[in-house]
C-alpha cells in the first residue's frame, strides 16, 4: 500500500515570491508520482507527473517538481507565483503494477497568493 | 473531447431518498474511478472499474452505496437510503491506465438534508 503526506495544509505567499509545497510518500513498490491542482468548484487537473527518467519534471505554467528517491519526496516548486496560482494542490502516488495501481492522494495544500 | 462528464452538478435531497450520480468517461479510457471529497476526510477512493468490471470496492462506506458500469461509456453511483453524512462532492475520473494520470469530472455536490 502507498501513502502520501503533504506537510503543510495551508501556504500563504506574496505575489512574485517563490513557493515550495512539500510532499513525502511511502510505498513498498516502485511508484509513479503526480501533482494535481483544484481550483474552486472544479475537479482536479493534472499539473505534472514523474514516471521515469529525469527526476526533474515541469509543467507548462512554470511549476516544477523533483523526485528524490532517497528522501521519498516529490516537492512542488515555483520561482515566482501569480494570483491565479491560488488553488488547492494535491500530491498523489500510484504503484506501477499490480493491485497498487490506483492513485492515493495526499490531504492537499491550499496555496493562497496574496497581492 | 468533452472530458469526463458528470451529472447532476448539484443535488439536494431529503434524508432517506435514493440518489443516483452519473458519469460518462472519456472514450477509450479503460479505468473509471469514483471519489468522494469532504473537508474532514479529503479525497477518498470509493470504487474503481477496469474494462467495466469492478476491481476494488473496499472504499465503499457501507451497503447503502452501490456502483455499476453497464458499458464503457456510462457509470452510476447510487446511495439508498441517503443520510446527511453522505453530503460531499463526488468525483468521477477516468484513465488509460497506470502512469497515464486521471482526468476528473467537475463533480457532483450532494447535500442531504
């Protein structure tokens, strides 16, 4: 079984400041890792994912996340945030095979960008 | 591509009534998932299907909940009888498989009074 821990439930940050949303996972099998974003009254949207290869993955809107196997982490970062980045962010993990293939989500981090 | 389509968007019902939530997955996606989201418990996987067959329903809270997928383009989640504690946002998601990510619908906000 997998589990995901998002260490911060709320992260307030000023516009144009950098931000890091932390995510740690545990799993007994090899994993895929994901970040999803949820805007108010909407479903979750895939932001980025790590499957294999380069440990640094990027999204089209400037977010990046780095897979660190030794620390079992997949932190999300952005060097300069915008008001429009205000949303809830979910880290998720799935096993790459067998019965562990469904996504397990963290509890979410509410990012609030302040003017 | 219209994405994953859920209906209704909002549902208000009285305790004891039957509620049916509907989902149309993306064409060609072999996996379909039902999640429930609440402030207290976050996102919970209720059940998922692969090729229309239920694979894991261990997240279904109790016998009042049932889910079906009669064909590749339609699934229902039924609650009978409904209770106030069932109030939540219910999401349907579909996927091509492991590692491909999920596409979520916009959700159904259920309020049981």
